[in-house]
C-alpha cells in the first residue's frame, strides 16, 4: 500500500520560501510505495524535476514524516500516466502568497498531486499544512 511522506525542516532556499508562503514546517509531499533496501518509489510533482514524476529515493526519518494509507500503488501509477509531461504549476504555488490569483492553467504542484491521489476534493486548494492535517486525521503516522 502507498504511504504519504511530508518533507520537513529543509534548509534549501526554495523550501524555506514554500514554508513561508504556506505556513508550517513542510516544504514538499510525496505518495510513496515501499521498495527493497530502504528505498521508496515516490510520485508527486516537483519544481526540481520540472513537474509530475516518479523517483526512487530513501526517506530518512529525520527529514520525512510518513503516514500509512490503504491506497493501492496503482493509483499513483494512474495519476502519473494522466499527468506526465505537464509542467510544474508555478502560478498555483504563487497564489498562496497572492490569494487573488486563481489560475486554472499549468500543471500540478505536490499538494494538488497528493490530494488527487488520496481522493480529496478541490485538490488545487490544499496547502501543505491543511493537507497534512487531513491526512494525519485519516491515516496512521508510522515515521
């Protein structure tokens, strides 16, 4: 089953900017499938990778909070198939600083991606703080 991973305490400039805009201590969220040897197959949308993507990586406990879900990994694969090739949604991120901006164009940001994969309505309106609160209420934290 998939897990949801929230990256926190990141000291990179962009991560600090995201935390400032959106509040809280998390700068990114991923839907993750456990693999062998401590690796996870992570699906989300990342500015560093140019938009929606899947990437295998470790999720060390000192940098990631994980919640176990009952969502099948095929949900992440289907989401990626429907969104691959879209750009990162810069305007969707900026609108958290300028609420009058309500863009419907551009690709997804990480919160929108994970809200869609966890079947939360109004996927483009979640920020990291409120999305994690919803997931913490719904799923068990395991790391």
